C-alpha cells in the first residue's frame, strides 16, 4: 500500500507532487496536515529523498508536534530526523549554528516579551524620548514601543532605513505640523536603533530578531545561503497566509536554488494581520512562480453542509478581493463526513444578554443529554472579556469548563495562594496576604474563627496580625478569641515562621518548594485525583517555571520582593500572564475565535454577535509604520471589516455538527445594540434559520435571571467531576530520559512529563551543559575547516558558560575554574590524537519499534581506520569503575539508530569522560540489539498499564520531587 492510497484525488495530487513550486489552497477541514505529512513520506519512501533534505515550517509548537507525530505514526521504519520546525525555531537553529559569521554570539539569550519590557524599563534613560514618555507613568508606552519594533521586524525594516526615512520627512516638511510628525517619527526610529544596539550589547535577541538576523545572514554570507539551499532541497510551509513579509523573504531565498517549494494556505482564513501576517504573500507566490502548479482542496471532513454553506455565504461578501474570485477557481467546500446536509445553523435573538447566557447553558445541557461529551462543546467569543458572564453561569450550573486566553495565570486560586505566600514573605506586615494564608484549607480554620480573631486584634490595637499571633499563642494565654491553649492558629503560625526563616537564605523557587513540602499543598491535591486538581497542579508547575526563568537571570538581594516586582511588571507589560496549561479533560472550552484556529468541536456557540463586538472596533495603531516603508499591497478599501469577516468564517468552520449564533438587544449600558452585519449576511443563506426570543418575552434583568442558570428544568446535568485515576501515558513518542525516569519511579515520570513540574536546574547539570556545549562548538568549527587554538577554546567556553544554579559567586568561580582545567585536559588529549574530525556531531534520530518512536541525539560519531564507526557520548565527570556498559540502555539505543537509520557499521560505543580525558568502551552484537528491542517494548507495555505509584528507595534522596511525594524514602 502506498502512502497516498487513502487520500482523495486532490490530496493525492498534492502529496505526490515532487519537483517545482506548488500552491495548495486548502479550505477549512480539508486535511492539509495529512497532505503535508503524506508528501514528506512520499518524498522519503517513494522518491528516496534523504530526510535531511526536507524542511517543513509551521507557526506553532503544537502544529510542529502534531506533524512530527503523524510522520512517526505513518513511517513504517525508523528514520533520520526530518526538520519540522516553527519559523522561529528554524531561524534560532540557523543563527546558533552560523550566526557567528555576522557577529551573532551563538550563546545569545532569547528574551520573552516580559523580559524585553524589563530590559526597556531598566534602560529607559538610554532612549531619547520626548513625545513618547508620558509624564505620569514613564513606563506606560513601553509595550506600545515593543509592539512597534516587532512589526518593523515583521516588515524587515532596518533601523537605519527607518531613521533615514524620518529625516527625509522632516526635510521635506511643508509646514510645522508635518515637521512635528517627522520629529515624532525620528524619535521612534532612533529608539528602534537604540533598542537593537542595547540588545546586541547584552547578547540578547527577541523573537522578531530570529528571522530578522537570519535574513541578514543569508544576505551577507552567500556561502551560508548556498549551503542551506543545498541542505534543504524540498521545502513546505503550512498556513502560508499567516506568514509575514520577513518570513516570506526567508522562504523565497531558501527555495530560490531548487524551487521545490510547496505552500499550503487559505486566504479566507487569514486572521493575523494584527501580528504582521501578510495576505498578499499568496498573491506574490503566484507572481514569483507564474508556472506553479495549483491544487484546490474542497472536500471537507469536519462540518455538515449547512454549516459550510452559511460560512461560505458570509465570506463571499469579501469578493472581489478573494483568491477564488481573482483566480477564477471554485473554493466552495463539500461535506464528506455526513450522509445528509445536517441541521440548519441557528441564529437566536434575545432582549437581554442574561437570557442569551441562559440559552447557551440550556444548549450545553441538551447537547450532553443527547450524548455529547463536554469537551466536544465550545463557546467562541470575539474578545476575552466577552466570556465573563458565560464563565460565571458555567460555575453556577456546575458544568465543567476550561478557559483559554482570558485573564491569565494569576486569576487561578492556587496561584493567588502562592502569590499571597510571597507577599507575606516580602512583607510580613501584609495582613491581607496573611489573612489568605490563614484561610488555606489544610489548616482547617473556619472563616468565622479567622474573622473573630482579626476583629479581636483590631480592638486590642495589635497590628500586624502575624506578629500579634507570635506574641499571643502561648500556653494558657487567651488574648484573642480562638487563641486558647490548643489554638487553631498554631499550625499556620508554625508554618509561616519556618518558611519565613527559610526564605532568608534561599531563592524563591526553593522557598516555594519548602512551603509546598511543609504545608502538603500539592499532596492534598493529589490525594483526590480529579481533573480539576490535575489542572491546579499544572498551573502551579507553570508558576514555578516562571520563577525558575526569573531566577536564571541572577541572584537577588530580596528574592521574594524582586520576584513580586517582576510579576507586576509582567502584568503591566502583557495585561495578563498567559497560561499554557492544557490538561485533557471532559470540559466545555471557552476561548477566543483567534485561539480556536486549528481546533474543532461538535457543538459551537458564537454569542454576543453585535456591532462593535463582532466585528470589533477598528482601533487605530498608536504607532503605525509609515506606508512608504511597507512593501505589501493590500486590495480593497475596508481591510478591517474584511479581516473580521474572515474571523467570523473561522468561527463558523470550527463546528462539526451544530452551530448556534446569538445576539441580544441589551448588554452593558442603556443603548440598544445593533446586530452584527455578519448575522444578517448569514441569514441570507438558506442553510440558516432565525429563532426570535423577543416576542412575548418579559423585560428581564441580570438580577432576575441570576440563579435560574444553575439548573435546567427538563434536562438533568451529568456528573461534572470525573476521577482522573491514572493519566494516559502517551507512549507513541519516547526518549531515553523518559524511559529512565519511568524505570526509576513512575511517580517521578508523572511529575516531570505529565504535570510538567519544573525543577531547579542544579549547578552540576549547568556545569555539564557548559562543558558539553563548548566541546561541541569546538568541533563544529574544526569540522567547518577552522583551526581553533587553546585561546579560541577559552573564548568558546566563555560564550557557553551557564552561570545559574550555583550557591554563590565564589562557588561559581571555583567550578568555572575547574571546568577550564577539564577543557585544557581535553584539548591536550585531542591534540595528541591529531584533532580527529568527527564524522557526525549532534546526529538526531527517530527509531521506530512497533508503533513507538524513540527519539534521541548522538553527541559524536567518529569513523575509525578500518571503516567502522565509534559512537561517543560525553560525560563531564571522571571514569566510573563499576559501571556496566553492556547494560547501558542509552548506548544501546544509539547502536540501534546507527544500524537501522544511519546504516553505518558501529564497532565501538564509548563514554568519553571529559574531566580526566578518558574513555570507557563497549560493543553491541546482533543478539544484544535484538534483546534491547524486546526490553524497550516491555518497558512500553509497563508504561501503558502502570498505576503511576511511587517506588521508594535509595534514589529518593536525590529526587527533585521528594518534597511533593508522600512516599519519599
């Protein structure tokens, strides 16, 4: 059976295309990801293209993971890695490999948006701001500036070009008004240049810089571009309508040599203009490749025909500025997943939004009663704030739900708890924070007792409460109500005293770990393994990861206070700190339409469809890029309404079986809201029917309706909490690290890979990474033909040194000195051997055993004099006497990869101990490799059936998660 056998005609035509440019116009639900993965497999299996020559570019890590998983699933054999990356991930890899050729230090730090904001804030006075420095809040405009800089990079506008243009505007000004506009422009242009200079001085890049400097690399170093063109001869780009100008230029430069470029897109789903996406890229592709083949996918496997007809009827209003009209092609989608046309799309009209909310809740109950799972239902809103009444109603109705992209991580109760602990540690006088701590469930103090004690403290004139409790809890002293001999406050006071004392000598991460350990906070959540508790644990893990990132920048004098200031800065910069938690559970999804892109649900509700909500208001960019600097040509006069209509199209095409649209006459304010034009356009379609709830409706208010949302009179709500007894382990993609964690302790695996609870990177690991990365960079340069002397090795060491995790600066200095001594030993040993150039460095693989893919990366492979190869794995320490290399699973995996993927004969497998420059070697026979396959598959079966219980033992003493584990030995 061929890899394209089960595809439809259009999909097969696209997947089997081999050479030359191809434009795939893939409508919603037409299987574009399947087409891309099938083409990758077709190239590898049928055309025999080496996997290393294939590059697939996506926009999100989730899309990358999905594509990689599909390739793994469909590949009948193991294979060398295909490069499937996001644009940013690809550019990052290129810059770290070859960026030094344009002066980019490969050890650069990649700043998050919040870190960019902090950098800008800390260097504010380096910017000559006059017009754009508000007097009341000098930091208020920083987020706008950063957004402007990001857009400039999306448009590939260099600082010097921007400055030159602004100076020309000033010189050509006809009056004072035009001159002032030019001066404003020059101020921003110079700020852009200053920002880029500061980033370079601090060896930092932001996400926009990745593609920006990758373009500079290709423009200035033709040899590098030529090498990349030879390396990646077959290029595919997903969601091409979402590419910005810089990304498009990058793709065109890479594909220019062989022109084997396949792009997949749909102009009707172009909804990211606000973040720099360029709709004109699809049109420019046809101009760049006038003879390019074109395939239109119209067979939809997601939605009913009525849903598709309504969505199509609305988006056609964007003609004549759609590709369908311009290219004279047929993009009307045909439903293939249902025997009949399906139920009509319903439009519901209400007098008051409270009735609209009630209707949505009733609709969810009815869907559940009809057999739908909650996770197959979604409420899509145009803006996050529109979700608020639906969230409250879901709580009242006891319907499980998950909210994406709303108020962010800090809105969750468990994170508010941790923040309260930090606020208390930073300032023990903070009675509000301490009040929250006293109310933590693990202390079992009822609210009446807490309020009674607080009131008594006030009457006695004692403040702050924490200090008063310290003084008052003594045997037989009853100064306050509730403070008798066995006071309920003793436990919280003891805990807070211990954590406060601990915090004086430890960073925030370890202090929070101490609190979680002493309080049993996480153990309490794990005792009842509900979906809700699993989500709470993951939120805590996210928060700890944020702490870890903050502390990677260096030690703080007052860690808790410094981190709280950082949190405040994050919120000011981003408006909210987004949560990335995605626990798979049976719950209704509430999310923005933008956030729903790429998802699908059986039942979709799109409420609040009124003008100025959907379509939203066209807010003017506070810092627009001068039109003269923008290369994109956009057709049509009303670009905003066209994009909003495409967004509505995306909302509709998320639905599989049922689509419910709704609007009300009254939301906030006294005015009567006007129905969205998109609703009126939908009602023109025969596939849509309107249901008017305003006739004979009583005048309603939110107060009257509140409470009626908690029940549905006709349909009983199903049980909303499902016990998550054991998380389902995804064994389709494993690695040696995952297997090793599971075999050590299944609960450790659960903490690390299911809950994703981060651990502080120990200094030993950072020390090892510093040495390993230096050695790899050393041989990368020698492999490229560059002679690297001892001084050059020292420079590489400085570039790759990771200074986080050490107990003190003195500790770091001592370890750094030891590391240099290790590298000097390494250099002497390698010099003695003649600096043998490795055959391969950092060779990635994906080894398929049954239905499971084991991925890994081999540090180094050398070719020996007899033509066979030696696999080398670096170790930082000294050689171990009692190690049994014959049982080393990691080396066995490497041997299997070399045999079945790289097809090279391996006669030696070695651990290279860098500290004493010694090797320990072994080999693997055919029998050994057969046995290790059996062993690995047995581990997979164990993982599938595991109850994820801990296995206490000697290893507990070294486990990063022992503070969370009730069974730690």
